[in-house]
C-alpha cells in the first residue's frame, strides 16, 4: 500500500498542476495521445511518480517537463509551478512561439463592419459595369 501513496492519477496531476482547466479535459488529452510519459502513450488512470518525464501538447505548444512533486489538490499557480520543472529548451521554444504570436498581425483589425452605400455602389458597378448607378462615388 505504500507504493500507491507515492502515485497520483495523471489526469488529476495535470489538473492540479494547472495544465488543463478541468480534470475531464486532462483525461481527454491523455486519451487522445497528447500527453506522453517517458515517450509512451498512457491512460488517464495511470499513476504518476516524481522524476518521470512528461510531454504535453496543447495546440502548437509542446511542453517538456519533469515531475518534481505530486498533488491531487488544485491550488494557486505559484504552488502548482512547484510540482514540475520545465526543460530549458521547452521554455525557450514556448517563448519564441509566444513572441511570434505577439508580432503577428491581428486578423480582426482588417475586418470592417457592414458595407456603406458607397461600397455597395462600387460593388454593383464592379459586378455589372453595364448597370448605371444613381450617384457617382
């Protein structure tokens, strides 16, 4: 029974370490193969021990970390960050990805609202040049 005390279900740990908002989202990610332990696919009920290496994929983000401590309780972010140690290469890769997202053009800035009457007249003229439009823009 002492061996079971030193293990926590991986879905609970991922939730407690604040990688996922809910435990069910953590379980889904594990089932879909987006979380790997020591480069092996696992199941959500698998026990996790300190010292194991995790690879977590969330969208474009890939996080490589080593489990430092176990917890089944979700606490504040500073406490959750003490549960793991992220690899320096992983941290650098995530920083570069965040910087590229920050520098990318915001797609919503190019969008406008409804077309104005002037835009509608131009569109009519462009679609059918033979049609006379009442006013010239």
